């Protein structure tokens, strides 16, 4: 929930959430999120419905001009070597227990600048795996300039935006990027 709130532009940091309560509901679960007043006001002004969807970044917006975009240039990050990227790719599978059991989920993982594993999250939805990873990282206070993200899916513009909103300047994807992802990464 924390990562989703950050990557969707609802919050700017973990402390913008005062509390999260998960309730059972006849049709599933409901997350009640108490935001600090200024973030709640901004979120309500955005007029976006977010009920029961994955976090692709497009659903629920009134028009394409309302899409989230990381407009602030990212701060310089440490250089990530080809060796670090190869190390991360070579070790990722060892940190995917759910995929090992099912062969049906995506992962997003955070590695330090040398390519050593820090943490990973898995989900059937690639956006959700990334949101979960970012949420865990911001709750732990990890500096986004101290590593890089590795995802098991294609690099779409939404994955670029989510990673940039976290503050990381390097996203490595197992699959090729879309043309819009390349444009957003360059921007």
C-alpha cells in the first residue's frame, strides 16, 4: 500500500501516511489510509477513482493529461557497472520463492550498487511487485541513490515512472523497453 501510494503520486514519503487499517469486506479487503491533511486535500482534488484495479498508472484518470509523471530531474546516483547488473540478474531467481513454486509471478528486486541483493517482492501483477518493493524500501528508509531496481517484466513507461518517483535512476528489466519507456527515461 505504501509503495502504491508513492508511485501513484498520493504521497511523497512514508511519513505522509498517518495510519493504514485493513478491514475485511464482503467482497474482499479494504485499506483505510489516513493521510496527512495536505496530501488528503491534494488527492481529493485529483478526482481519480482507484477501486479494485492494478497499479498501471492509467486506470481511473479522466484524461491523458492527468497521468502521473516524474517531472523533477533525479539526483545523481552511483554508477552501476555491467558487472553489478550481471551479478543481480544471475542471483535474482534465488530470491523468487513464489515464482519457483508457481512459475507464474513477476518480481521486482532492489540491489546495492555492487549488485548484491537487498530485497524483493513478488506478485502476479508486475506493477504490484514493483509497488511492494518500493513500499518496503521507503518504510526502511533506503536511499534510492544507493542501488538499482531489477524487474522480471518488460520496461513500460509506468515502471519507469514508478522507479523515478521512488528516486532511483537505474531500472534494469529482463525484457526490452517500450518506446514510451525510453522517452520517459530520457526525460
